[in-house]
C-alpha cells in the first residue's frame, strides 16, 4: 500500500515463485481464497538472478506475468515484484521491473569491517552492552563489550554492503518507491536473537528503511521439504526474534512495519503451527517466501494428466537423475538427498500417473511420498528449461491439472495452516 507516497508492505505477505511464468493466475487464486476467508495476504512474486540465469528468463517477464493475472482475475489489492537475493553485480537488471528488493549480504558476513567503524559502532551503542530487558523475552540479554565487538565484527560489513546496495537502488528508483528486505539466510550459522538486535541497530545507523529481515533460523530449511530440526528451539527463537524486532523498531526508530521474512518457507509444515500461534499472540506480521514449490506442482500436473504429460514428467526425472551432480551443485547447502532412496529410471518408467503424483506431492502421510525424489526434482527445473518450448506447450496442454495443483498446494498446504490453522 501507499502511505504518504511511500510503499509500505502489508502485515502479511506471501512470496511465490513462477519459474516458467505460467502460474501467476493459479497462484493468485490461492491468495484470493485466503482473502475470502478474511485474512489479508498480499502476493509477492519473487525470482532471483540465479533462477533467471538457469531458466533463461529476464526480470521483466515476472512483472508481465503477474500483471496479466491481476487483470484477468480483477485483483484490486496490492502486489509486489521481488528482486530476490540480489547483489551489487546483479541488481541493475531488476531496477525497472521490481518494487521489492531482497538485498543478499550473506557473503559479506564475517568479513572484517574497518577498525575505526567498528569502534564507532560500539561507542554509539553503549546500551547494547550489559543487561538488556526486552518485553516478552524471559531472561534478559547479558552481554559484555567483547560480545558486542565480536557480533559487530561479524555483521557490520554485511550491513554496510546492504546500505550501499540500498542507496544504489534509491538513486535509481527514488526514495519510498520500493520495499527493502535485508537477507542473511544463505550462510552457515543461524543468527541468535542477540545478534539480530545488533544487526538491527546497525541497519538503523545506516538509515536502511528495511521492512523485512530474513535471518537464518536454527534448523534446516531444505528446498521443498519439511523443516528439519528442534521445533521447540525454533519456536523459542522465532518468538524472541519477534520480540527483538518489536523492541528495535521503537528503540532505533526503524520502520513500524518491519517484520521477519522466512526464506525457503515453502513446505515447512511442522513449524507453521508455532509460527501461526506466535503471530496471533503478538500481532506481528510476516513475509513467507515459497519459490520452488510451484514448479513441483507443474510436474505433478503433467503426471496426473497421463499420456504425453506423464511421459514428459518421467523424462524430466530421468534427465535429472543423469545430471544430479550438476543440478545439485548450486543448491548444495539447502538440500539433503540420499541417493540410495532415489528410484531407478526403470522403476519410474513403470509408474502410473497416480504413483508419480503420490511420490512427488508433499503429503507426509502418504506412504508413496519420497522426499528425495522431491528434492531432486526441486533443483531439476533446469531440465525443463532446456526442453524450452516443448515443456511450455505441455504446460499449456495440461493446464487444468497443473493449475488445480498449484492453487491447492499454496492454499491448502501453505496459506491455510499459516494463517487459519
Ligand atoms: Zn533466501
């Protein structure tokens, strides 16, 4: 929405990925269903440079597809186009068509900041040292100057990079003309609530009007499969992160609507309940990104259609299996595939439409469901990209089954448990 001429991201927003630019309507229908249930969820279409490079698409195509869906379905509420995980070297291609920027500064984490700037930060923030009592966090944070020095040394450089990236976009698009997200999720170790507080103080110092922040949470957020980790620990940290954000907004004068963004948020069924409870309790907002889950629904739709559609779904699996190393490499940190659990090509060639769909569809209670097949195909979209028009034609042929699966997946397995329970 607009407020005093500036874009302000709504309380609940939902990031969706549409790799082959054919599902925007089916995705938007899921958002319409949740709105019809009385929960205002704002759609955001996101696509990273990595996805564009693998598919061979350009950033403009995301806006074109979204706007077509908006017109077709008469959506009159807000929507945004997120330049996901952009960096200084990739930002320029997104300047024209995006109005939401995810500044990925994970690679700058741990890179040393200037000694002087580090000292200036600590001197500016004596309040971070000692005991910090934050409403809704049981035990106060107890930190020494050395703790804060260590945390600042780890993150200050990343925040400065976010700042220069932000300023670059601001100079191109103008202040208030876009939503800013700072992402630190694609890194090795999770950020603790104390670290988040220090990061937010630094973001405020730099004057970055961040409306969402994507930390790395505890546990594994693998692509397309459920959360792996200690759910109770996640819940505790998530609630503390919410409390830290609420505190930092007032303390450091950050945007009032600043909220958490959960990356690789699709399919994390076991944490949706704790998330929903925490949001209900605190009144906090959330942004959830679910990029790759839609592409898997496309294959399910092809398989369910039988005939040539099923044949192509099998061909995609075969090719993915043949190129497993190459396909997994860019996603190595966010997948866990046990190759011994992958069926052979011969086995898959005998699968019925139902067997294929059951193996791939994320229904943990279905005995046929195979998380390894699912992860392999999740990273396997390059195979379909290589098929080019042949794949697109099949998507169009199988459109009823594909669209039905895309909408159902987003509404029944994502939006509903996240916002309705
Ligand atoms: Zn991410």
